């Protein structure tokens, strides 16, 4: 694979696959521009090389339909503000007009294409669609780590049409942390895991167990572990598959002398709504009709004790229903601790997805060593798998 700095892009037309899949509120306003800001170093480097730049991205899941709420046009305005320069925008990504505009760009001009996923051909990795996209540039750069685990037209099929291709500074930074910092971590190494179920993360957990010293498990993911250990989980129903996986992980952790640390108290209610009353309870106090929607203060203190004795921390998944303020206390407490530890030199990596979105929305953009722009891609890497879009580059460039 070639870093963009190893390619000759001087005075050339560079097509960059970026990840501008930013979170939006109900009115279509950008909640966090973190992903857009993350692409700026690569864009600015191209400008220093007198290149013209064509950017392409997806946004949301329009499922092959031209859906106004998923248009990238508002993102062009955001990019103009960040770069303090005019951004040309095309309302279609493969129209003759959009391709002609790309070819007519002067050096240092920037052109943003409309949402790639307005076409099903994007996710289908269609050859004709890939070829059309390729007409926009002379050199292709992948700087969309968040889609690197997908074999889509704009990051995978398109490689068949470029001799000169590589990856940008964002992808380089992501690989630095996931393939270097976390594959050979400074110990003690602590993993925070949250979210909904164990089932989807079995490969991730087993891979992380090769290096991790401690697992701090919160959120609904903690429930099958607690159940196996004979602890009270209130009204939660847990299927046999999750229980079996939790049992297997606990047994492996015991064999490897890995600490599995689970909640001892929760913030509980009998229903998930803004109106429902809630209270802090130990697991023993949790009624049969109540659910633990966040870790409690005693659990936060226990988790924080492990964190302050760590040198490397990886976090994937909120430890509560953090979209709701009353159940985000645990997640925000851990974030504050990690911010302080980062300032002291501890390596802290946030594994993208829901965790990253929640932390960025609450003003923690720059609080950690690294916040990944890709949840699925980061999990795939840490689970021991290659990223198709980048592996294919490696084959072509070898």
C-alpha cells in the first residue's frame, strides 16, 4: 500500500473517497462534523501539490433512492466553512455533467459529488458504476476508513481502473492505532465493552483476549455474564446463545488470568422513556420488573480504578443507553476519566460507531489519543481480519 505522500499527485486530478457519513438531527442539521474535519489533512496536502480534488462519499442509507434528507449539499457548505474556499457541488455522482465538471477543474479547486448510495450500484460493487466514478480522477485515494470493510464500487471496484492509487492521512492514522498501538499495547491493557449483545462481538473479544489484561463490561452486554455468575438482572430475558458465549468467555478469561469486571449497581427503571422514574440500585435490590439502563456510581468507581492503573485503553460500546441523559452518566464518567489519562500519556482509543458519535456529540472530540471514524472497520481489524478495500490496494501496489 502507498501513502498519498509517496505518490506523485502534483498538478493531477485526485479522486478521494472520503467518509462524510456524519450524524444529522431531525431537521438535517449536522450534529458533529468530526468525520469531515478528519479528512481535512489529506485535502490540504492535495492543495499543496497544486492538485484539483474530487470528493465522493455516502450519507445514511437511502437504499438507491435520491432522498433529499441524505443529500451531501449541506456538507459542501460545511466544507466551504472549514477550508475557507469555494466547493463545487454536483447533484449526481456519475452524470456526464458531473464528470465534465471534474475534468474542467483548475488546480486547487474542489468538487464534491452527490451521495454515492443514491445508486444501488454502489453497494453492489457494480463494474459500470465503478468505471463511471473513475472518470472523475487521474489518481485515486481512499481516505474512508469507515467503509474499508465493505467491498463497494467507490472503494473496491474502482481500483480496477487506476494504476495510481493509495490511502490518505486519516486511513494512515487509523492503521497506526489499530495495527500498531493495539496489536502490541503498552501494559496494563484494559478494554471497555458495552452495547447490546455479546453475539456480534465474539471474534472481537477472543482476539482482544490475546493482549488485554482487563475487560470492563457494561450496558446490556453485561447481562449474560451476570446471569451465568448467578447475579440478578431484573426483567431482562437472555437467549441461550448469548448465555453460552458468555460462559465460554468467562472460562477462557479464567484460564488466561484475565479480569472480567462487571457492574455491581445500575441506574434502573421499569420502562425506557423520558417520563419514567429511575433510581440507583445494587443488583440485589433490582426488582423483577426493572431493567438496568446504565451502570451505577459504585460500578463507575470500580471501572475507574482499573482505568487509572492502565497504560492502554480500548473502548467499544456505551455502557448505558447514553442517548438519554439520565442513562449516560456512566459513559460520561468513563469519558472524563479517559480524558485525564490521555493528558497523562495513556494511549486511549475509541472504537468508532455509537461510542464515538455519543462522545463527539457531548464535546469529547479531542479528549482521547484516537477516535476512530469507523466502527465496523475497527472491529474487523481487531477481530483479526483484513479490510477488503485496503487489502486490494496492497495486491495492486505490490
